C-alpha cells in the first residue's frame, strides 16, 4: 500500500502543536476533506465536528472550521461527544462528513482527527490517501467565493440526542432498577452522556472521571487505568464497574469483586447470549489478530466462528459488513454492535452487558469469565528509525518461534500504526515457551533497531 504521510491506523494522531497535529495540518484537512465531499449540486453541504475534552481541542477545532468554511461547507459543532456519537450525528443530520477531534486513550498532550463518511463509517485507506494528496496542494486552490462561504452553528441538543439513541438500544422489557453501577468516564467525551443514560434507564449511578479540566483526560482513570473503577466498585459495593476511554469508543468492565473483564470476555458474553436468542448474525464474531485463542475455542465449542482481521476497529467493521456479522471488536475493548452503531461504542457495549446481567439474575462475577484465556504475553519495543521487522535475523527468529509453538499457539509481530513501537504478541498452551519466544523476538528486534 502507498505510504501514508498523515493518516495512521485510526486517523491522524500525534503530539499537539507538533507535526502532524498542528493548526496548519488541521486547516489542510478541512480544506481537502471539504473539497472531496462537496458534490457538484447546488444544495448546502455540511460537516459535523465533535471533540473530547483536551486543551488542544480549542486549537484544532477552529482550524478545521476555517478549512471547511473556506471551501463553502457549513459546519455544525457538537461540542464534547463520544466518537460513536459523531458517527451517529453525521447520519442523523444528513451531513456529508463527520469529524472527531480526539486521541482516544492517549494522554492530553496528544490529539487526533478521525473522519467519517456520510454513511457514518470511518473512511477507507483509499479515501484517506485521496485526502492526503489534496492536503499537499496549494491552500488557495478551490476556495469558495465570498458569497458562498460556509456558515457555522452549534447543535445545542447533540448530547441529548445521543443519550436517547443509546437508551433505545437497551431492551424495552428490562430496566436497570436495583443495579448499582460505577461509570468511569476518563474525564473525557462521555462525562455527561454516559451517567445520564444509565440514570435514566433506572440504575443507581456512581460517576467518576467526570470533571474534565483540559489536562486530566485518561489521567489515572478510564479504561487504561481501571484501578480507579475497581476502587469505586469496592468502596460503594457496586454490582458492576464500567470504564470508558477518552473518546468513549472502548470500555473495560469489572465485576462486583473488582476483577477486570477485557474485550474478549465481553465479546464472548454477548455472543453467547445473542446466539441463544437467535440474534447473532454471520454465524460468529469478527475480531483482530490480537484476540485470545481462548475466544476462538469458546466460539468453536458452540459451532460459531471467529474471523480475524488486522488491528483496527475499522478493519473489523469492514469484515462485519462483508460477512453480515453484527458483533465484532478488539481485545482492548473496542466493541462494534452493528445493529446499533457504525463504529465501536463503549456505552452501547456496556448496556448490552447490563442487559445480560439483568436477564441472567446472576452476579457479574458469575458471568465475567466466559472462557479460560490461553497464556498470552505482549511486549512493546520502541525504535527510533528504520524498519526492524525487515531485518533477516528478526524474520529468522520469528519463523523459528512459530515452528516451536506449532498448532498450540500463535505469534503476531507488527509495527504500531500510531507510535514508533514494534508490538510482539505470543500465546500458547505452554506458558513457559510463550515467555521464551517473546523474549527472543524482543531481543532480536532491539538488536536490529540499535
């Protein structure tokens, strides 16, 4: 595939006010994407823009607005809004394009730009490459006449709309009455909508991570730091804990005892429940190469399949659309429920888990471990430059490790799409062998990267 200058595995991302996350690049994104999605008819064209709670959002948002307005596209600002909410509002408002300003689970010093087409789905690699080509053209090309500039307005009820959409995904016959739920919003995009939706569905809600100040998003809270959720569950004797990330497109859960439940176990729980009710489409689940072998075995025991894609929830979504699946996701907690949403949605996934919890009349601890995970080890190796994975010694070590694990395990070695890291994952029934092969591969990568 053609090398990408700006876009990674999930939009454009980087340190705020450093290339590529500068006001100039954001302006160029607005100009380029606006030109691409402006058709030739006479109607008004529109883009919706949401963001999380990072300080740098105040820099990126107006730069995007200037780019879109200057090519004649009207802009609707949603304010703080989960990434899946932006996708929903893009379709709901019949916009030509949706933009989310967020670096997801990263620290507040980073930011990012994610783009959605008019159908609410993330753009394909090909469309992103087309935008990149336009971004490198002269800024003065294709500007609107003074009489045709775009107009900008704020959508005052955007959060209320998302809350209503989220609530409608919860079974009408059920209520959250009697459940005490801890919700950790990571001081991020869902700090208002998630507690509101849970409360209006009947839960007793204990909210944490709901005091954003521009610099505390994901700081010792949220899905990447579940300790805060666990402490609150134990302190308030809650029935379940839910932790979202900064843009609320992923989650982790803990049971009433404080044991964490990852994305693979959540997928197994929902898949089993939906299969029993005849609601699971496609004959299985779509996940990435990083999902545990135990999930695959869990599904196979129920005559269900696990189809794997490369890492990235948009690749999961693409395979779901191709194969008619309605459940997919990533071990990290990106869960896609395509009956309801076009991208990962932490709140909607949490509501489906809560529906299973209410239906089962069991404590969460009895549902949390759907399968015994195969021993799995992850290690990240940072590098400065070059392509360590192209080195012959690294390839030889990986090939040898695959042969030693045989059919009882898997190895995935890949370059991160968002950071200068080589990610090494191995899993297998022999935990000692898994540790050994990861150590050997990491050593070879470090040597090649030196």
